[in-house]
C-alpha cells in the first residue's frame, strides 16, 4: 500500500487552519438569508440584495488590497484577515442578543467578510507557493480541494439542523470561531517567510491597482482560463437560487431533500480531487485541464428538466455528482498552473484581481438571472444558462500556451 505523501509539519498546520475555516464557512452557509427571512422578515428583493450586493461591494473594497498585500509578509496578513472575519461575524449574534440586529448590519458584515475573503485568498496563495516545493503544489491544492468538498457535504446539513435546534445565530457563532481557530493555526506554522517584494514607489498608484489584470490579460495561457472561469462560475452560481426556487417551490421538495441533493454529490468532489494527481501523472496537466474543463460544462442544462418526486431527487444528485466531479478535477490543476505562472513579485496582486473579478461576475450574473427568472420562470432561466455554459469550452486553450520561462521573476514596474 502506497504511503500518503508528506508535505511537512508547516503545511499540515496550514491545511488544518484551512479545514477548520472551511467547515465553519459551510456550517454557516445560508445563515444570513435565513436570518434575514425568519428573524428580520425581509422580502425577496432584500434577500437578493444580500446575496448579490454584499459580495459585489466587498470585491470593490478589495481592489486596493492586492497591491497592499504584495509588499507585506503574507502570514501576518492571513492572520489579520481571519481576525477581521471573526470580529465582523461575531457582531451579528452580539447584536441579536442585545435586540439591535438589523438588515443594514447583515449587509455591512457581508461586505467586510467578502473583502477579507479576497485578501486572505491572495495572501494564502502567495504563501503556499513559498511554503511548498513546486513539484508538490498539485498535491497541496488537491488536498485543499478535497477538504473543501468534504466540508461542503457535511456543513450545510449540520448547519441547517443546528439552526433549527439551537437557534438562528448558532451557525454564525461557529463560523466566527472557526476563523479565530484558523488564525491560531496559521500563527502556529512558525518558521521564516521570504521577504516581500520591494516597492519601487512610496505610494500606491493606479498602475498598481491594474497590475494583476494587466498580467492576466497579457499571459497567453491564463487569459482564456480567466475568461472561462468568470463565465462558468458566474452562470453556475447564478442559477443556484433558481434551482432552489424550482425544487422547493414548484416541485415541492422538502428542505432536507434539497440539502441532501447537494450534500451527497459532494462525494464526487472528494473522489475527483483525490484522483487528480494520478490523472495528471498519466495524461499530463494540459490534457487533464482541458478535458475536465470541457466535461464540466455539460451538466447545467440538464437541471432545467428536473422532474418531481423521488425520481427528481435522484436525477438532481446524478447531475450534480457529474458536475462536481469534473469541477474538482479542474480546480486544483488550474490553481497549481496559476501559481506556477505568477511571477514572485506580483502573486498577491494577480490572485486578488482573479478573486475580485470572480466575485463581481458571480454577483452580477446572480442578479441578472434573478431578473430573467422573474420574466421567464426558473426552468427557462436555468436552461438559458445551461446553453451559455456550453460555450465555455471554446474559451479553453486547446494547446499548452505556457511561456518558455514562467517562473522567472520580472522586476515590477508598479
């Protein structure tokens, strides 16, 4: 029996911190909309705004954070972003206990958490590249991916049960505490960190803000992948609320059936992420990236034809299983390829640009598809998104467009 590859104790601390915060995040998944509906009696428009406006404004707030992070040590930034998320989230149960909770606070907290998420992701990507040898990046990203899908499978059902049994803010408390524990885990990593890139200017300039996007659009391999992810993720996430309306409203599924329809297919994510290193070793990185990118696009359209009854529940599980499996193969390969291509002096800025763009496109398409569903109904809107997703494979590079020397550090002009 082959022993599992060890990436060292420092990576284990980072992985543990990631696992704790991932489980906390998925445990609290959907808590804000439920709180807005059941406690604050918010209407559909307000709940949609909470889902779309918070992340969109958070992405805008995060734009200057990429250049700021680039020239600082990444581990302290990660710790502080965890602390910020803890403080923002713990304010919600505090206000609820005091009778002060309002919709405006939920919106502000969602903005702060979204901005801190982007900053943390930017810093952690740069830190991971410095922590793990290049040949182990795919294994590391695969472990993060498998952890995320495990948390996705277990978190929402447990969170829904906790919400009903222990009160409306229980899962928000758990989510907040998970970020505090993550901060402690990251501090426990220890060791030294490479010095950050040196600034060539004393102040943040407009050029610094655009540096990440400039690199993404100038890179022949990353540009098509970036555009593919923006459209694919936005359409997949933008139709999730519509599928909820279709299943819980028109088709009469119960909440536990709806949760089960999402939880069980996450096992496909666990299987795919664990299989990815072996697939890459056998077929090559580009082949696996392109094939999984194509195959993940064929599933969304099928969700427009969900039937009622027990057969419909099984139908959704099978479709979601296929979608999640190929996404879980694609994601760690893409994450590894990105880190390999980013120059050392602009990793944080480029990761920040990627995250900001992804959150903004998801928020925009969620709002747009909500309006479309109001005109056409959820089935038709999901079907239109499914047809558009079929276009995304054409954005994938058919050939490996990696520059000859991707790891070479180019002096920053920002």
